[in-house]
């Protein structure tokens, strides 16, 4: 964001993710006909707005907090077949730029999974700012992007006997984020 693109009411300062009011989710094609959805419950991050309207964002997501509400599947996803959670306990995102896209924004950045950084662009809808409930202003965002799991080295292939694969390549990441402005 720049001085002429800063979202209305989003004042200069550091805005920290409130994990109790935020969700980091994903979905991926399963058996070529449906989708499996999941989320990460342990994450943090911040958005910093400069006095000049410039912005930067960063986040860290703990891989072991992954859940699809199926313990067997979750254990497999944390294993060396997928996320290698023991060797790569975090995924990270660091912004490289912000662009206006009509009423919304695009946040370009670098997503790192399995230690491999790849460029991504998050389409972001700014939901507004609220004075909060006694702990300072809060702001809300919804964001999404689609990434190729293979580009990050999540390249396990599980072919089906009649063609296709158990797990699709494209993963949709969906973020519902509430941030609170840190008070000086």
C-alpha cells in the first residue's frame, strides 16, 4: 500500500494478527471428485503501515497445528511424505509489495514451505476497521490464493488405478484475518 492506496481507517502502526478471531485454511482436490478442507490453528503475523502509507506483512504458520479433522490423515500430512513437520516446523510468508485491484488489494510475497520460497499473490478484500472492544482498533481482511504443491516439493504422487490421483496439485489457501493495532 502507498499513501494513496491505504485502506480507509487503517492508520500507521503495527497491526498484529488475533489468532482467536482468524483462520488459516486450505482445500485440495481428493480422488478427483471432491475436496478435503483443513486449517492451521497455530500462527502469528503482523501488518506494518508506515506514516507514508507504505505497508509490509509477515506471518508464520506452525505445521504441527494442521488439522483436517481426521487424525490418520493429519499424521500422514505432517510426515515426510508431505510437510516434513519435524524438519520444517514452520511455513512463512513475507510480503514484497501491495497493489490496488479495484476495491480490493493484491499482496505479493514469498511463501516458504519445506524451506523452499516461492512467489505468491494473495487477492485481499479489506473488510474495514472497527474501534474494537476496549483494546484498540481492529481491522479485518479475507485473502486467498492457489498454489501448486509440487512447486514447494510436496510432490508425492498417489495414482488411482483407473487414472487420476488421490490428491490434486492445486491447493487453495484461504485466510480470514483480524488484526489489532498495537498501542504505543
